[in-house]
């Protein structure tokens, strides 16, 4: 099990809240993160490594947006 930090972002992409979670891998951490931030964009970090950034409500992705999955 590994420790992760989940950041829920507001509409200006600022941190609105942060939650520590424990998950077996990156995919499990992403799935868990969605429970905390159902209506906002999220970032998942493991230490200094950003695992992923997911747009609000799993909105369609823009290939030019390198910050998001």
C-alpha cells in the first residue's frame, strides 16, 4: 500500500481541499480520489510525483492540455 494526496481544485484551478489516502497503486488511488471530488477537477500526488490530473466530471480532454489525463 502506498500513500497519496488528493487535491480537489476549484474553478480557477486552485486547491479547494486536500485529503490523504492509501491505495495499492496509481489506478486505485485515482478511483478513490473520485469519491472525494465528484464535482471538481482533481490532482493525485504520491510524494513529489504527480500521478494524474483529471478534469471536472471527467470532462472531454483536450490534447493540447498537457496537464490533464
